[in-house]
C-alpha cells in the first residue's frame, strides 16, 4: 500500500529581535441549544484558517496531541455522555504510522449536560488543542470557553472569544523552509482502499487464529465425530455434505453475530478509543494472564453447564434448527479453547474500529468451519488426520506460554503511558527470557504440567520447535546489556526507557562525560538513548551541573509528538562531530513542551500569558518559558547559553544539514571559551 497523506511536522526558526507577530490559526466560539427543560447542548465551534488543521479527540497514543474538552459544572450540572464531534478527515500518516483524524476550515463539538441547579446561567470550560499546517506545528494551546445558558432559546449567533495580547498565539511566526516532502491529502477513493486493506489484514489474521484453534483439545476431536454424525445420519452422501456445509455456515453466522454485537454494544468509535486507553491495556493484560494460566492447565474456563445442556436438548430436534443448535453447542463447549482467540481478535480488530470486529470474526469462523464441509465432502480424508492424543494438550500449553508473553506487552504499554518505570526494558526482556526459557524446557520434556501425558520420547517436530525457542531465548539475553533486539523491537519498551542504557550489570556510563570525570550520573541526569548523551529534563538541575563542570548549556526545546525533533536526533545528532560536542563540550537540557505529567503542588504557578490560569503540567511550564524568554513556540528550538543564562549566539530551529548545525554549535562553544 503506497504512502498516503505524507506530511512532516517541520519547524524552522530564524532568530530575530523584531516584534512578535500574532499567530492565531484557530478561533473558538460557543453557543447553547436547549434540548428539554433541564438538558442543554454546549456547542464549541472552531474556525480554522486556510491551510491549518485541528486534530480530533480520538488520536491514538504516541500520536499528536488530541483536542480535549474540560467542563467545570461542579454540582450544578452533570455531563451526559462524551463530547461528540463532526466526521472530519481521516488520513494515513506514515510518520506516526497510524491513521489520524483532523478538521479543516471548521469543526463543531457538542457536549450534552443535565442542569441540576436552575439558577445556573454560565458553564465554564476549557479546550486543549494542537494545530499544524503543511510546514509547522504549534505546541498544545489552552482556551477558556464560556457557555451562556440564558441565551439558549432562539440563539442563532455565537459568543466569540476575542483574542488579546495575552493570547497563547501571540508569538513570532516561524519562517517556512523548503522541503522536497509534500503533504498528500488522501482522496475518498484512496481512503477506501486503505480501509479495505486494513480489513483484509484483520480477516487474514482472523483466519490464522481459526486455523490454530482447530488444533486445540476442545475442537480437533470434534471434527471426525461431527462429520461422521452427518454422513451416517444422512440418507445420501449429497445430503450429508449439505448438512455439514449448513453446519459450517451456522458456525460462521454465530461468530459474526458475536462480532456484530460487540460493535452494536460499544460503538465503532468507542471501541477504538477504548483500545488505546490505559484502562484497556491493563484490563487486557489481566484477561490474557487468566487465559494463559487456563491454557497451562490450572483450570478450565467454561460457560455455564446449563447453557450447554439447553443447547444440546434443542440440537436433537433435527432439521436446520437442530443443525444450528449443534453449531451453537460447539461454540459453547469449545469456549475454553476458542475464547482466548476470539478475545484477541476482537481486541485487535477494535483498534481498527468500524466493521473490523465483524470481519475478524468472519475470518476466524470460516477457518473453524471449513474442515467440517471439506471432510464431509471427502470423508476419506479423515483417515489422514492425526489421532487425538497428548500432542493436542502440548499445542494448548505452547499457546498458553505465548499468551503469557504477549500479556506483558499490554502491561508495558500502560506503564509507558503513565511513565511509572515499573516495567522498564530490562525487566520486560528478563520476563520474556524466563517465559520462553520455561517453554523450551517444557518442549524438551523437563517440565510437566497437570494435563500432560507421560512423555517417553521427544518427536523430531517437538525437538525442532524446542531448539527454535531456545535459540530465541538466547538471542534475547544480550538485550539486558543494551542490544537493540531488532527481531522483537515492537514489543519491549524503547532503549531510553530502561534502568541502565548499557544494560544490567554494566556500571559504565558510556558518554556525556569528559575523560577524567567520575563515571556517575549527576542528580537529575540521565543517558539519552541511543546516543548515550548525558541530558537533563530539569532546567535548574541542568544549570547547576553546567556551573559545576564549567560547560555551556544547550537548551533543547522539544516534544514527544515532535517529528522534526526525532529527525534531528536520528539523522543529525549521530554525526561524529555533533555527538562529540553534545557529550563532551556542552550540557544538554531537554525541555518537553507537551509533557502531560502534573507539576508538584509547590511548582504550580499562575500563567503570565493567561492571567488567572495556573500552569498545572510540566509541558505548560516549559512552553511558557520558551514563549516568554525567546518569543517563539516552535520545536525543535536550540539555544546555547552561558552560566548567566545569556545567549552565546543566535538560536536555531530545525537544521537538517549537519554541517550547518556543527558550525552553529562551534560558534556558540567558541564564544563561551573566549
């Protein structure tokens, strides 16, 4: 699938002392609609300048900043549901590697409330949002919203929130730069093709899961039993084949209905939003662990026996009704084996939204139903099937180990979002080494679980699989010492989310210190992977260390969602000369303007740009610091300063030419030494 909608969050700044120009790409207005005596719709409308776009509320994690509304209703009113939004435009963004929805020209958001206090006249709110155009992005902005309930009836205009000199957008406009990368807006046809491609992927994954589920103890033995039943109970071979095919179709219908029910109950967009939340990741971690323990033989997960008894009684009625209930009985009886597969498919497809859960269940059920029709049409093939035995439980146990390993991916995702540092890279890799090491011992017959049959010898297939798992386990071990582990790079946390960038047992810092300095990280310092540059995220601690070691400071105004920042770090910073300066000649202080962690209570201060409002988040603090001191709000933005916090040369923004960046760094460092 060719890349669709290619854009880069390119930010370039030329330092100037000229007066800052007002930059206000989005203007907000509010209105109120009365729905009933106590219910109102609070309407927030964004008018967006041509060429700019505003992000949706539903942006996947690790993407740009979503639009977020906060309503201060207190005890006077209660919110009904979530804030709704218009359809907008959805694009495939290869930079963030995800589908992203945004709005052009205008966007309307609605929040329904139920008023509990009839004296309530004004509802206050706040919107946080991020806007970009083809060449630049602005950091998250915060605008106050006032909703006047007294103007609800017959109100046709809007209460425009006027901008003033304290507006969050009163910054110097960044200078555009030339780029050979152009944004390609997705057309309706291309968007449809992209959507279809994603659905085909879900369908194929569903079929793969269904084929694996066939070789579990709950399903495999039922194939010859069921096919024999249809062929023996039917008067002709054609009738037996027809009944078996109808049986398979009923299986498909049952599972597709399940996928349809998930979409109907939760809603396509709600599923997608739920699937990217911390709550989801934690919930699915526990679900996978439960399924894994069940597969390993600790207990059986079964639906109520009364359900199976009722279905069995109806399955004997004969005709198409009886066949349908036989299929339903299969779904219920085999749930202890198929349940984890069904859950995995629904959750995976939920990240795609729309009809994906139904398509995933369609693929799964087709794979599950196909053998019944084929073996009924060609009963001689039944003789080629391997006999049921202990190998079926082995398949189930292996799946249990895999479920357990994948469960920690979801726990790791939640830990990353919350920045708890509970499941850092070394811990994650150590857990996987333990799981796959235990699986290798199991395949070699050194570990026996409750439902295993006595193992007198190891088959060639089992030995081969054991050697493969053992090799994979050994491959992961160097990851504890900082190896990138490219084969599984999508699963463990990133290299910079670790206890030690150089791995367990290595006290070497590896960079950021001049020769002769003590190889111990200073207070507030950390090694920035993968280049192992000593960096600070706290301005005061970084300045204190710079004064101690007698080096100039490089301020790096950056953001988690800043693509150009990552491009500088990946393409320019690895240059030998740049890396040498960053490690040995300056102290790096990286300030993230979109850091959503809350400030400590004693650090919360009133905003100078928005009087009456407090700076509650770390990112707000650094964003305002950059805006006030340097009269700009674009990232990346690099400033070289001395110990008196005076500029050593003119700051620069996005500088993809490494030689230009080196010359700028040399100029600043040289000025410090003079």
